[in-house]
C-alpha cells in the first residue's frame, strides 16, 4: 500500500495545528479566540483538503503521462454524505488532526457532525455510486464521476402528526469547501430547434446540422475523492447550469425587470433540485432536460480531454470506458453518435462501433413502473437530432435481428427502441442495451431475472452481453468510520491487515467460539446501541433499552420492500404480549427510518401507520418495556452510519424477485447484525457466504411469487385462515391506531384482502415463525454472538473493492493497483 508521506504537506501534529490556525486567520479571517465552531470546521476542512490536493495533482500528472484508459461513471445521483471523516480516515490522519484540534480545545468528532450531508441521491443507486467512487480511488482505477450539482439535494423529512412532511434541503447554504469551480470547463448544451441537411463533400452523404432553439451553459465543479491511504485521488465532476446571458439587458432597460431574468431562471432550473422519486418515472420535461444536460456536458468533456492527448477520436474506446448508471444517462448513446458523426465528421458505422465499445450499462431495477420511457413528441421537440439518431439505430438493430436471428412480430416489438403500445415512447433501457458492449445486473438473481424478463428478447439477440456484477459497499465508511469500536477490536485481535485487504477479516472467524472475544464483541455492539438510543432519546424523546433486541428496517419506503409486513408483525406481537402477559417475551425495539416519494401515497400511508402504531404501543403500560416501535425521521447517510453498527436484526424482507440487490443488507451484516430476509437480491449470495445457519431466511422464492401471481393469488383466504394476521389487520383497519380517523388504513388493509400483490399475507406466517426463532436464539447470547461474529467475518466479498475490481477486469478493461 502507498504511504501518505508522498504528500508535500506535513502530517505531524505541530504542523497541522499551526496550519489550522493559519487557515482560520488568512482564509476565514478569524482569530482562534473569536472562531465559531463552523469556522473550525472550515479551517480543518481546508487543511485536510490541501493534503488531498497534493495527491490529486500527482494523480493527474501520472494519468496524463501514462495515457492509460480511464473510467467515466455517469450517474444522475451521488449520495456521498459527509466527506471530512472519510478524507481524514483515508489519509490516516485521524489521531493527528484530533490531537491538533485538542490544543485549541476543539473536539474533532463534534466538528465533523457540523458538516452538511451531501444528499445528491435518492437511495441505493446513488449510494452505490458514492461507494464506487471511493473504491475506484482505493483500488487504483483512474476515473471520473460525472453528475449534477443540485442546489437542493434530497428533501429533509419531518414527521408532523404522524405524517411525512417534505422540506427543502440546502446543503450549499454555507458554501462548499470541497468543490472547485472550473469555469474553463464549460460547455454549451442545446435544446429544441431544428435539424437541417447540409450537402456534404462529393460522394458523401449530407451532414445533419442541429440548430438548437435554446442553449445553456454547463459549468464544472470538481470534488476530489481520496482513496484509502491517499494512494489515489479521483475527481467527481458535477455540472451546474447557467444562462449564456445572465440578464437580457434590452428587456431590463425597457422596464421589463422580471422578463430580463426569465432565461437565466429557466436555465438554472435544470440543476436546481433532485427528483425525489426512485420507483416511478416522473415523465416530466425538466427531468429529461436534466438527463440530457449532464450527459451532453460529460461527453463533450470526455471528447475534449481525449483530443488534448490524441489525434483523433478513432481510439476513444481504448482510452475511456463510460459506465451508464441505470438509464438516466442513456440518451448519451444518441448524443455521442451525434458528436462523433455531426460534429467530428466520423462515418456512421465507425461511430457506432466506437460508441458500443465505449459504453456499458448497469440496470438497477426490473419494476415496470420504474423503467424510463419518454413520449416521442416530447423527445422530438426537445432533442430532434437525437430522435433521428435513435430511429436510425433502431432500424439497424431490427434489420440485424431479422437477418441474423430471424426475429419477427413479437420479438421485434420486444427489442424495438420504440414502444408502440403506449402512445409511442422511446425505451431508454433498450437504447442503453443496444448502445453498450456490456450490460450488467447488480446481483446474481437480478441478473438472471433480467435475462428472463425485460431483456429476454435482447438477450436472445446478444447472448454474450449480459453479465452479473454483484454490488458491494466500502468498508472504509461502513466499518472503519461508522464502527470505530469494532474496528479497534478487530485490529487488536487479528492485526491491521484487514484495513488494506478486507478479505483478511475472515481471520476473526476462529474467535467466534472464544468466550472472551464474544464478550468484547457484544460490548462493542452494546455501546453502539447505546449511541443509537441516545439519538432516539434526543430526537424523539423516547427511551429505549440498549439491552433489548434492536430490530431495524431502514431504506426507502416502498410497497415491495414491505415495511407494512414488519409493522403488521409488530401489531400481532403487541396483541400477543397483551393477551399472554405471562409468556417470556423477548424485549424488542423495532426501528424504522426512510423517506417516501412525495407523490407515492401508499408509501406515505405506511409511514403514517408506523408512526401511529409506535405512538399507541409505546404509551401502553401493558406492554411494559417488551416492545417499542420507533420511526426516526430524516434517514440519510449520516444517520445510517449510526444505525448500521447498532442493529441486532437487519430486516431485508422485500417480495422475492423485486429488490435488485440491496446494499443496506451488506452494511448491517458487516457490522454483525443477523439478517432476517427473503431470497431476494444479494441476500441469496449473502446466505451462500455467511452460511444458511447464520441467517434467517423466510418466505416465497422469486419463482414461487411469479407462480402465485399467475395463479391469481389473493390474500383473503390466507388471512381468514390465520387468526393472528386477521386480528392484527382488523385492529389496523378498525382504528385502534388511528382513533382520530378510524378508516385511515382501510385502503391499505383492503389491498391485502383483495389482491396482496406484494405477498404480504402470503409470507406472513413464515415471517412470524422466523421472528420467533430469532427470539429463541436471543435467549442464548453466546450462540447469537457467535453467529454475529461469523457474519462480520464472512462479509468481505461484499466490499465494493471487489465489485470495482470485477468491473475493471471484465467490463472496463482498465488496470488496478492490486
Ligand atoms: C426514473 C425514476 C427512478 C429513479 C431511480 C427509477 C429507478 C431509480 C433507481 C434505479 C432505484 C434504485 O436506487 N435502485 C436500487 O439500486 C441499488 C443499487 O444497485 C440496489 O441495491 C437496489 O436493490 C435497487 O432498488
């Protein structure tokens, strides 16, 4: 591993202490005596940043000199969270910076908590992009992340009278010391207008020229992403939209002061706010503008950088690999073709070959309502030339399918880039697929299902294109930083090797049967639970006992993730505790957190129900302290860092076949929680690695779910045969938890009787039984802790370092350090 001492700036405490005050004085204009805590945060950030910049510039030079291949990771979302602790940890500066600050009586931990959480993403997909950026820098894949610099990230959630309220998020309010504006990296992005044919050279086809009606400027903001031990620094380049003319002076001078700003408002609206939906396509024009805006800016930047050191674009695919993070940047396929053919004069066939060799595409969801497709009329009006190019690509693909594989009728309709059934739409998944040399799913099961469902016909046409790349999470943020207690214990027990090579964490396996170690492992967990209990007490004024079983489900709220199933189990348990007070119940704290898309009404009802149930159960003296239900508002990366290390049980209970991978499941298990889960997404592979005796699997499998649906399963007969479930549902629908509005949950419960699309009734008994098995295991702490230790010991394969190495070897064909 590289050493941070390559940096020109000193790493010793004296130098750091001196420099922090220097920043305070000359960059912020405050004396230590007058500095407020935010000033200290800024001074420390700038001091740490300088150390990253040294590595950053070296990395840039090395990269330019080598002329090697780079990765461009195009993602609409990067859910990075706070950066200071990550940077300090990866530079191995934690003790020194803490020591330096102590000289001024400033506490590093306190300072770190002041940093705003950069929430430029919704959930799994955005957080994965952030873990991947960190892992690319850690394993030495030279790469750029390209995305959008939203002024307002993911909304802040409050709970008022039990219901979700959305408030604007304002992470840039106090400025952002991590970013560097790069005015020289600005590109014009067009929208609308017309395409004209220009007669070309003799013997050549006419060239198409796009004359956009509107143009806006994309300006780059760069954030350095430092890898473990400072070995590499990559760049996260986020685009901000600006008007070409900030003000229309003619309009202003003639008295139209508002009209003078209309254009700049419209331009800047593009990067103003993150769309908060991760399960339903919004279908709005502004969203398509965002997608094209950041795709075109990124491609123009990639081309410009390429031409700085290469003579032509004919070797583009040897020098850059562009990963499309879901279909949000899929319009890039058409835009790169336009740039190569129309702007740089390349022949169509060569351009198509280069385009396909350059792009690869990751699919993150099979939910039909989440697949992006754009109405032709909207697409054509906003992006007329790209629409023509899509038609041309489509014609070629269909011709090839007919000629090479004899496709006709249904199979042509299935591969077509145009959906003719729903008012003619462009299918972005098909576009991304045909424009890429590799297409991947994010877990083994999900990849299999891709081949069988959405991409069945395309898989038949291109049988070698789909491959699997199971997700991972970065152990730096999700173990070392989130769980310093466990990290220290591991260091003492197995040495420090696992910090550089997480697979060595397996060495702790042989301590699973060591009673002394088990006690210390349990003590760390207890401390982490006490820390979470403090947060719950501060934010909700609810007291929970750190010695109870902490049973936690945190993730976006969605019907398929089945928070409802978990809540019903809580209600049934509540019912049982009340009716059988003499039974030896396991004390449990059920913790929920997560946001619902503002327009997703059922998801919001589930949040409301969780809060209603929590209020009633927590205030019922008959329950004593055997059951508590807590909904913690405003789930985000920073809260996750406190929650993941504090769980005994991790709830991963999606309807089988619907969770593409999950990544929270990995964070929990790495920190020693036992999973209760369905055979869905990466849970399947986690079971294989952890051992089926160390994970609680329940419920229908994906193929059983599909079969039930084909048979027209409905919940009614199931519910009527299960008094426990029936009574719990009755309590919910009769207003036991919503006396102010007894019918509030009629719709939610009625869906289970009439349809049960998500198999909640179908899986209830199996879930209940499995929870009671967990109770029984809890009664044997030695055995519980042994299994928990084995979870930590056996999770290393789910490091995003492993994922990135696989992408690098099989898709990008770039090198890594190791
Ligand atoms: C167009 C609206 C929209 C926006 C975002 C639809 C779908 C999305 C994302 C693809 C949703 C998402 O975050 N998917 C999650 O991706 C994770 C990373 O691969 C997986 O672990 C999760 O299982 C998957 O739900």
